[in-house]
C-alpha cells in the first residue's frame, strides 16, 4: 500500500496504467466468491442437519445487524451536524466530470424480490451474493430431506469444493501485494492529492466518524462479547487491508471467511453471517450515507429540521440494505435518497472527487464489522472456539 501510494505521487501517468493489475486481482477474487458460499453453506447446514439452529442464527444475525447499522446511521447524522462540512461549499459545474450510476429510487418490494434468485447461473455470473446465499440455504434444507445415501455424494462434493476454494484463495493471496499496491497507485495517480483541499472538511468528518464508530461502537461490542481483541485484530488485518486498498468488500470476502473460521468461528456461522452481512450489515456505508445526505442539504443551503433528518435516517435504514459490495455502489442509494427528499444532485457530483478515498475507509469498516458480527453470533451461540484471554 505504501509503495503504491508513493508510486502514485511520483509517477501518476505510469501508476494509472497499473489498474490492470488490480483488476486482475479483483477478477480472481470474484471467481472464488460464489463457489465458496455455496460450498460452505451446504456443508454448514446440511452437514449438521439442525435446521432450528440455522433459524436461530438467522434471527440473531438480523437483530444484531439492525441495531448496529442504526447506530451507524445516527452517528453519521451527528458527525455532519457537528462539523457542518457542507456549509459554504462552492459548487462549480466544472467538477461535474463523471456520471454516477442510474439513480432510480429503489422500492422496498424491489429489494425483497431481488433477494430471491431467478436463475442461479445468472446470479453466480453477476456475483449476486445474497441470491447465491439464499439458493445455497434452500438447497441445503432440501438436501436434509432426502435419504442419507443420496445426501452423502453431494455433501462430500460440497466439502471438497469448499476446501479447494480455500486453497484457491491462498494461491490468489500470493498476488495480493501486487494487486493492492496497484490499486493504491491507481487511486493516488488518478485522483491526485490536490483534490483533497476543497473537500478536506468532508474527508475529515467521514474518517473521524468511521474511526469513532470503530472505537466507541465495535470495540465495546467486542469487549462485551468477550472477543479476544489481539487475536481478532490479527485475523481481520489482511481482509481489512485488502478492502481498504481495493475499495471492494467483495474482494475481502473469501479471506475474511477463511480468517474467521481459523479464528474460531464455526463454519456454519461464518457461512451464514458474513455473506448476509454484505447486504444487511454494511456499517461503514450506512454511516456515510447518513453523513453524505445531510452534507448534500448543507451544501445546497437547505436547512433540514431534526424531524426531517430522522425521517431521512429511517428511509436510509431501508434503502441501504442490499448495497452491492463493489466500489461506489453507495452513490446509487445516495442519489435515490436525494431524489426522494428533493435535494439537488450537484453536491453529489462534487463529492465524487474524494469518494474513492472515503470509500477505502468505509469499506474497511464494512469488512471489520461483518467479521466481528460472525464472532459475536458465535459467542451468542456459545460456539466461539477461542479462550477468553486476550
């Protein structure tokens, strides 16, 4: 990462060309995700056969996700109201150089429908993590309802597939330093440091809020759940670093699952909680959504009362679910929210200048939060296979 940062500063033109190396790394990671989720969920659910336990893990995970992401939303609102980073920002049409993705406001029925796969091959091809997970869960439940002699071949195949994909991940990780360095070099070389100056206050607010969330929300949760901190930090260091450099939660998913299983979280819990968290527990993204929405209003000179801000927060609680684990996907929800509350889009285009740099931090928080969630649920189930000593 440091070498890529330095290369981006010294030779920006050359650094921009290194994007192909980071893209290769991301492609190799993406090809792992679907087979790994299918294999781990089938062996985790059908291998144990305790469907009541699966349901118990499910509702505990959803309760945890909702509580933590709601705290993240309110923290984002509090941070931007404290710093008022959007007030006095000069909006220039010259900054509108990039068109964000389609901003059609999502409806809650669209999200519910999108959870269920229509074509599993298409879901795998498009890396729709939640759809793949739903298919794997239903497939595993169906597998428990057939005679044992018919279960064994598929369970053996799923176990073999899981082990092979973990070894596949280890091979790809040899390329990780090059991919991560290239991603950092491209970001710095493409964006430059000068872009930070006019939006430095927003960058400071976002990083400050994310660090506050780590220290005053996730850390107390870890302490309360008696998670051994040193071992946990060692386990999440590599997935969080990959997420920071690539700005892609998806890139860190295989390594995160492998590291948390090695940490002591049972495979059944890892296989369910972490993929589900990629749609329901994106702490960093939801915090930034709340912060950025108020920033847009401040930059446009629109005063929003606390009741209006609360309505926006509860709207974001719904629209933020199902965010894709890809770079800048948060902009889709941000644009949709702005449309819903009749906020101008110009400040969003201005924010694109530093979104890549903020995306690094919020993606790392997403990955760290999901890893912690799996450990907390495992402790809740009294199945965390580590000592209480730090």
